[in-house]
C-alpha cells in the first residue's frame, strides 16, 4: 500500500520547521562571543565537516564570503591527510557535526586544538567529544530527523544551515555591511545589477526626444515615432516644461475633432516625473510602477538629458 505522499511531505516540512524554530532557544552567550571573535579575527573562518555536514559547511562558507566575512572550506577527512595546511595562525575554525563523535572528528579535533586556533563546534549532541573539546558551541540540537526511520540527515542539516545563516546575518549587521558593499560582492547577474546599475547607463543608449512648445502635431508624432520611446519632452528653449506620451495623443483624439491647429503646449502633461541620472535603475522602476507610467525624464541639475523607458530596465533582468 502506497503512503499518503502529500501527508508525508507536510509532516516533513512541519517537523523541520519546528526544529528550526527551536534553534531560537539555543542562542546563548557563546553565540555572541563567536560573532565578536570572528569579527575581531584578522584571519578567515575555516569550516570543516564530513558527509552531509560537509555539504552544509560549503554553503555556509559561500554565504559568509558573499556578506563580507572571508571563509574557506576544509573537508574533515582530507584535513587529516594533509589539508591541515589550509589553516593559518589567525584563522577561526568551525567544525560541523551532528553527533560530534565520528572517527574523523575524534582524530581532527585534537590536531586543531594543538594548532591553538579558536575552535567552534556546531553540534547537535552537546555531550559529544566535539562539544566537550570545542572552545565555543553553536548548538544545533534536534530531537529527531524528519526521516521516518530517524536515519537520513534532514532536520539536523536544516538546523545547521539555519544556524549558519544566523551567524552570517549577525556578522553582516555587526560589520555595518551596506547595499553598496553587497554590490561589490555580487557584481554579476540580476542581484548585482539591482545594486549598482544606474539610470545613466540606460538613458545614454536611447535617443533624446524633444519638441518645442509651438511644434505641431505632425512633428510631435514623428518625434515620438522616430525616437522609439513612446514619448517626447516638451521644451521652452532649454527649459523642460512638459511631456507628451502616446497616451496624451490618444486622449487628444478623443477630446478634439480638429487637431491640425493644436500645438505641443496644448496637449502636453505639465510637471512630468523625473529622475536624477545617477539614481539606481531599480528605483526608476519602482517610481514608474508607483505612478503607472512607462517613461521617466532624466535630469541633472535641472537640465534635460534624455529618457529611460520601462523596457530598458526589463531588458536588464533586474525585476
């Protein structure tokens, strides 16, 4: 008879969620001391483990590196066969293990202590060899695995992962890690673009549509069509006075029977939405979304520079 798959999946998620929720009760003075220790360290965080804990260690290393804390992974089995040279005198070592009693851990821990590097144990079993020999503990105790047979690492590895995130986020805040810092560590992809791509990079790719207040409908339509931004700025000399969009043209046709004598000043929208040239593109998108528009006029010190279109931002893939 097949098990109730949906029921089993829900129970697994609920069980792991309860295990993670319980971690909040395990945050203690050691956690605070560990954050301070890593923050003050002039070295890196070396994270080691074996089996599934090694996989979690790699993810925590990646998270720390991406949030301003230099970190490196060292496999526990490789460490006792030559890789201990990875550890430098000023490094802090985190050893991850559920049981804290595996043969590799029992061999590795004394070697780590001999090197006199600060040793942090991330462990579920607080009565284990690792727990008793570590200088500080990150407690990731779980009652049992989500696996029905209490065998496959599930809740325990989830708890390790979340504790690693708690450590990384605490260090991030402790360092005052800003959006600008984040952009430096994530220059590629949508995340990086969201944090560093400015309007200036986008509007310069476009032509600069503009008509004068007295220009007729024919010139307005040609300018909007040829510049392919769905709008044109309206100028009084060097002064920006308005904008005409495709929507303004449609509304004009609904409002007037005769349009031949109309001029730009008659149909433009005054006080158009503008954005500084050095503003982030993601903020331009948010402004467009807030006002239900598809173009923004770009200005610098009151001077009209050009336009950025919603499609320019969407093409960059940041939203």
